[in-house]
């Protein structure tokens, strides 16, 4: 069966699953900490990745508790980093309650060779290091005061740059939360509008949908 990857907001998840059953027949499900697998009468399968795992399955609730788990508002810290740009924000559900966005100039690559290339590389490395330090300062100022109430930390942008920033010793608590959350977002240059839009991605339920081929 061909597979499709879908991203469904938590507010639409129940309606989507109802539509899945309507299209494919009665469903059963298997709930686990990382995914809830819904199988329909005609063999169609919707594997729903649990957002902010683990899910503690509760069969007294719909789909083992997935709907309630996905709909829960959480305090989430977001750190977006690219060379030269960074943004940090704290969300209560989808509402941004604290943020800071900044940038530092980091030169692009050059085709020059020899000593000029070496000088350029050293200058570029220094600029990148200063940009990462500035990003760490912003993360410490915006995210650390909320570290005790954050349920998760989501990173985005350049993964290696985000890892570099979180390696700052001041941010050890945030790094531990990011490692447990395991969400990294593909985003463009970190601007305020980009930061504000991140809940659409980090709150979404990612579904791998397999449907039987329909004969012509």
C-alpha cells in the first residue's frame, strides 16, 4: 500500500480519525508510548506519532488517550538558530508569552584560495562563534527563567548550530529537555513571524497513512 505523511493539528485530530473510519470502515487501535496505530476494516492504517511522548495509554479514553494527550496545552520553549540569526520563545499552548529575536553578521563562503582563504575562514569562524554566544545569551535570558515550568524544548533551523548553542554550560537544563523532546523544526531564517508560526509544527500530530489501492 502506498504511504502518505500528514500533519494534523490537535484540534482537527478527532474529526480526521472519524473521517478515516467513515472512508475505510470500523477501526481498531493499538496504543503505545510513541505511536497509536489505527487499523480499519479494509486494511487501511493510520500510524499516529505521539506528540510530546510518551503517551501513557488509557483505554478508558478515545484512542488510548491520544486525543486528550494531543490537545493538552503545554509550556514549550523554542530555540531557532542559523548562522547569523536566532530566536527564542516561550509558548503557553499556541500563545507566545516571551520572546527575543536577534542577528549577527556571518560572512558567506568565498572562492578565494591560499592565505586569503585561511584568513577568511578564521574571520568567519570568529563571527559564527560570536553569533552562537549571542544566541546562548538570548536563550539564557528568555528560556532559562521558565525552565522549571517548561514541558519541552523544541529546536529548529540549523541542527548543528542549535546543538552548539545548547552546549553552553548555562543551558544544561534546556539541553536536557531538548534531548528528551526530540523535535527539530525545518525553518527559514529565524524571524519573529517564523517563531510565532512554530506551534503549527510542534503541536501537530504526524500521521503515516497507508491506504489500499482502489481498483479502477
